[in-house]
C-alpha cells in the first residue's frame, strides 16, 4: 500500500523526526531498518488528522513487524490503524531515536 502522508514526532530532546505514515495493514517488502510508531489515526471533521501514539519500536527489517503488530492485544484494544516509519539503517541511531521518542510520549503499549 502507498504512503498516506507524513508526520513529525519530537523526542524529549526537542529533535524532530519526520515519519512516513502507512495503513497498519501495509505489506512492507523492504528489508530496511526503521524506528516505527503504531498509532490510532483519526480524521477530524475539518479534514485535519490526529495520531494517538500507542507504541514505539525499532527493527532491522521492517517487513518482519507486520506479524507482530496484528496480534498484540493492546493494538486491538486501542484500535491501532497506522504504522509510521522513520528509515534508519544504523542500529545505534535507531535505539537512540527510539529512547528519545519513548521518553517524550510514554506510549501505553510499550508498558504492557
């Protein structure tokens, strides 16, 4: 599926990261590293969009994430419908970005 937009998330450091937004049922074919954010995306009456951050994680191959996402109770309960990706091949940078974002947003599914 095609990207449906982009969104900026800021870490506790104040650094802004621009993520690509995809429907959660996206079938990623890329063997590429990423920081990813699972969200519940809501379109408001005026056409603007809100994202409720549910989970932040990292992976060395984004194509492996799909199987994990669809089965987690928290995502089902919270009506997760989007996955946002920040492409980063360097594993150390992925961990740093992940920690920066988690420490700012404290997403509920990260603590279950």
